[in-house]
C-alpha cells in the first residue's frame, strides 16, 4: 500500500466506506477534486478582498463578493463543473484555475534570403 500520512489514511477509509467499485472511487475522487478547488478559490477570494466571507470587516470595504460563475475543469477523473467566486469590482483573477496559456504560431520571416 502507498505510504500515506494519517489524514491520507483517514481519507482512504472514508472512500472505502462510501464506494463499492472502482467506478465509485473515480466518481468520488472527481467530486473531491472539484470540491477542493472550490475551497481553494474561496480562500483566494478571502485574500483578494482582505476579509473572510460574512465578516463585518467587509462592510463598506469598497469591494465584496458578488455570487459565482460556473467553470468546467478537466482532470484525470473527467470534466467537472465548479463554482468560481466573483467580486463586485471584477478584479478577482484566481491563480488556482488560471486560464490556459494559448500558444500562437507566429510566422518568422528569414531575411537571409
């Protein structure tokens, strides 16, 4: 068995209790991956705004949470839809799910003839 720390072993026990087949494990891992990303996005938003969700520190701060957008992510377990938090000023740019880098083919003109 892979070497896991105590928290990893606990997660394996939870998966074993919830899953009856390899397909169930895959489904659960997919859901855990999406849920983990959503939690990480919430933490990023806390840092971006400078206060935690529902904190009175956010009152009259000049920027606040403004609902969620939906994004489809791809992982080793397939596609998942996640909720991505938005801010009122539209300045939140999550690092966890950065937009994919798009490589552009640029023509190169050789001037040597």
